[in-house]
């Protein structure tokens, strides 16, 4: 076979800028003795190569097989072109007209192995330098102010490169070629240690880390400026320190995350398998929820009443230096006071963390966009994202079908993330938080403006949650009510959005049965939904079934005091006098007067919200059996109830009979075909409590019964509508038992089950669904659900 010459044009798409792609191509071309050029353009990276056919083939193989680890290549297209007679291979400047706004911005990346080696090499000029980075690691998203991604448009603009840094920056063979945050001790950012009034402590620069560790050993709390904001940290083995952090932060129960010096050190405290270890050590370096070992050597207040511990490894050189010097686990929690957003500038930290932090370890590299740590767990080999933020944001979901125009979807008010679309890309924001105060709302608005600028998208269609009381809904009403927005603003039902997000992620067109098991979402009838079976597609839905409704006495407060929900459930299965008698046995800590007030409220249906929420049913049952009487953070009752069931599961007591949930095909005035009635289950729980059946068994029987119930409802609906595909979404599917058993049983029964791949199943994943539904509605697409009526 003759080895003739070829000339190829290669177009690479995806996250390929700011990740060392051009030097990689350059080196590859030299290795294979090819001539031509590589450049960044507004679509990604373009390459032209000329040389022996064998060499070009090998070049392509390598290009596909070994891209830089921070790159995320979505496509590589090749075209044969005419000979150009190149004389060398070079990295060319980007075309002037290119705006680069269609190229995804890379997320922040954890410290790479090569930089790590240099950090600990006394001969290296960046030895012990807390801001070491290269094209394969370091900050990106959090310091970009505008695009194209270039040092002058980052928060590094104020630092001018020293000659050695500049020569690395300009050398295509160097791994710091065009590494925008490149820095060294002589030209880059530096640390300082402040007292609460903002005064610098008089410590030599290279003794700062040691001083910090000394303070931590004394039990002090330090606010530490990281990649996307401040962390509050303290010695995780010192109960006094951890307890005072809880008290000062007003965080009673919600678990703290812990950072370990390395995986080996973590293995003395938690269990993890290879997949979990890989996730811990991945470039995104998220918080991974891992099973605690029985004899936990950490302070009890780190993660009270929780079988899991949120674990992460050092992901910046600064963390690395501190953790290795301290050589023991540190609590590493968001630098905020209760529900405020995480502080990310010195003045903000000094003001908001006043009274919490004893000292502030900060630096002069500004953070442009705050970004919280991501949280993920692995269950049955599947990553379950509880929060997708640092290391993943900005997250791009590429769909087969382009959006008809740019859509902005606000997301939900809790665990807010928003979504901006462009072409066939849905760009998902970092975690904004719970929009229940002015600061988080401000952060939401800043994020919206920043994303518009970063991705060059001007939204023409707006989507928000249907809830009239949501802050996002009010924000939309305030900002998009002019005549020009008529017919372009859409309120999207919460659970339809959950399910549409799952459908979009799975690229599923056509109608499915969607189970949305969730906390709370505003329903079409004005009640609170959350245990729903929707017959839906990406355009519309029919409510096909739901959990039997119950009351939330007093509305929202019932969520924090779930014994009220327990009473609402009891009133539907027991006469009032029996409930009154039962108080001393099941709610001894609730005063009789308080108890009677709630009973009266329920009897007269006064000040009671109505709900079909699965999450609230969990809360009620958890309270009823005494597992959780007071809720301090969202999902707490359900998590604690699930842990009980997991115990049973592990003890293989599978012979226990699940509680009965009955399915009543609706008749009479209700137009909803199916209702799942929990009353038989509550009756049995009450009897089991009397018979002193262990709580772990009760919890297990409840979980198992609920799975059987929803399975039955889905089967009946499947028979009625002739649909065999089921989508699952909503916060309750964070529950491993519920999710894994329901998926297994549905699949065993021949159903195709769709579940989230990367997006959270909770409200943090809802914005994509809102965007998709609004787009399909705007373009006037016909829904296929109506043919099933
Ligand atoms: Zn590096
Ligand atoms: Zn330098
Ligand atoms: Fe929800």
C-alpha cells in the first residue's frame, strides 16, 4: 500500500478552550511529523494537517484517544482538503471577528499531579506556592469576567507576568502555554492572615500556613478563601471547635463536610469503593457522601444522626498545603451565616462571618463568581448529584433538537440553579441557593447578567415556576411584563418541569408516565402537589394519579414540626378521642394545649394547606414513629427515616411484609384516574407502634409498601394508556431505597425507566425542564398527551 500524502481539516467541538488543547495538538503534530496549524475559533478548535496518510491517521487516533484531561470533546469532524504546502506546524492567532461566545467556558479544576509534584519540590521555583496552576488545572469559571477567555478578562488582570512566567506562557511546548491564571511567588497573588477587624497578623509569608495550622490545633475557627468563596474550617476531631462552629453559624443539625489530606487518611474514617475514590480524586473534586465507619473518630457534632459523611480532598494548592501540614481532617463548610450565600470577597467575609471566624486566611486573587462545592453520592454504580456546582459549572447539556430561541428559565426558589439556552445547548448555572433573602436574590440576578454576557445569549422567552408566591415568579413579573414579552413568559408546573428535565436529559420524545415524588410544588388546583403520576411529554401533561391528600396544619411551620403532619395523618384513620389518648404514648414531649390546638385546627380544617406530597408523607411517618420530631434542614426527616430502613435492608430482614397502600381508581367528582391511599399503612404503623415492633422494621415496611404502591399505580396507568416508559424525578428519588427498588421492580415488569444522568433529581435540576417546556410551548408544538384522554 502506498503511503500517499493527505491534507485534512479537523474541527473539534466541546470544552476545548482554556484546557491546553492547542499545545496538545501542537505536540501531537510534531510527534507525527505533520505540518499545518491549529487555532481557537468561535466554534472550538480548528486544525489543518498535511503529511503521510499513515501519520495523519495516527494523529487522529491520538487526538481521539488522549485529549487533555480537562477537555470535554463533543465531536471531531474531518474533511479532506486541497494541499496547502505548509512548511511547518504552528499555533495561529484566533480570527479577529471571532467572538468565542459559542464556546463553553471550562469549569474550575482540581490541582493536577504535575503541579502537585512541583508544589512539594524544594528545587522548583513554585515550591510551597499556594497559587500554582497550569492549563490542566486551576480556576476558570470563578475568575472569568468576560469572554474570549484571556488573562485581561479575568481577575488575574491586575497581576503582570514576570519574565520566567511569560516565557512559559508563550511557549507552545510548555504545559503553562496560555494558562491564563499563571503565577509564581514573584509575580502572582499572595496570602495574608487577618484578625476579625481586618488587621494583618505579623507573620512571615512562608510561615503563614504553619501559623494557621497552629491556630486550628488550638481549636480556632478560620475563614479560608478558596476557589469559589470562603470556607469555614476547624479541626474535625475537636468537639469543642465543631460545636462552637455550629452554635456561631446557627446550624443545628445539617451535616458538615470534611476535607482529608488524602484518600488514605479518609479510609480510616469512611468506606469507599473504586468508583467513589475516583470521584473524590476527579478533576471536579466534589464532596462525596460516604458511609461512616462504625467507630468514628471525628467529633460527634460533625454529622449528627447521619450514617454518611460528606468527604472531599484538597482541590487547590492552598488546601493541599494546609491539609498536609495539619495532617488531620478539617471541617470545611460554606462560609456563610445560615441561609445567606457564601462570602467571596474580604469585606463581605469580614462583615458576614464576624462573630463566627476567629481568623481569616485570605489572598489578593479576586473571585468573580461565587461557586459552592458540588455534592454527589454513588448508589448502585450510578452517581446521584445532590448539588452540581463547582467543578461542573457552567454545565452544558447538548440536545439533539435546537431551541427555537434563547430561553431563560429561573429554576425553583429552593436550591436554585437557572438555565440559559443557545442553539441546541442548555447552559446550567452554578448553585445559587435558597432564594429566601435579599442576598441570594441579588446573587441570582448577578448570575443571570453574567451568563448573558459570558454566553452571548439574549433571552426571548422566559420560564418560571407556576407558584405565585415564589420570589423568582415575582422577579419575572417585575422584569418581563412589558408588551414585548406578551406570549413569551411561561409559568411551568413544578412537577412537569422535574419530569421534562429528566426527559430532556434522556433525549426522550413522546409521552411517558412520569412519577414525580417530591417535597412541595404548586399544583394546577392551587394545592401543594408532590406525589404525582403525570402522563406527560416535553410539552404538556395530564395528572393521572396522586397520593391521597392530607392537611398541613398551619402550612409551612408543619414542615419544621412534622409531628403536626403525623397528627394530620392520624386524624384520617383514628377517632379524635383516641388520638388525644395516644398523645402520652407517641408525642409525650408535646404539651397538651399545643396538641389540642392542632387537633382543632384539623377538625375544623382551619389554616390547613392541602397536599399530596410524598416528601411530606415521609416527614409525617418519621415524626409518628419518633425518628424525627423537629426538622432543621430540608429532607432531614426523610433521610433519618431512610437510614432506619437501610439498617433492616442490610440485616436482610426481607421477609417483613410491606405495609399496604391501596389503589383506588377514582370515581365521582374527581377527574384524576388514580389515587394511592396511605391510610391502611398508617393504621398498621399505629398498631405496630403499640406492639413495640422495632422502628427499623416499621421504616422498612413503609418504604417497601410505598414502592409496591407506586409500582401498582404505574402498572394500572400503563394498562389504561398503553405506555411502557416511565420517567422518575423529584427530591424523594435521592432516597436510595425508594429509587433503586422502584427502578428494579419497574424494569423487571418490562418498563423502560428514565432517570436523571447528571442533573440533580431535586429542585436543583428543574430549570432545564422549565426551559424545554417553555420552548415547546412557544413554538406551538403539539403535545401527544391529549390523544390519551
Ligand atoms: Zn496543573
Ligand atoms: Zn511569575
Ligand atoms: Fe421539587
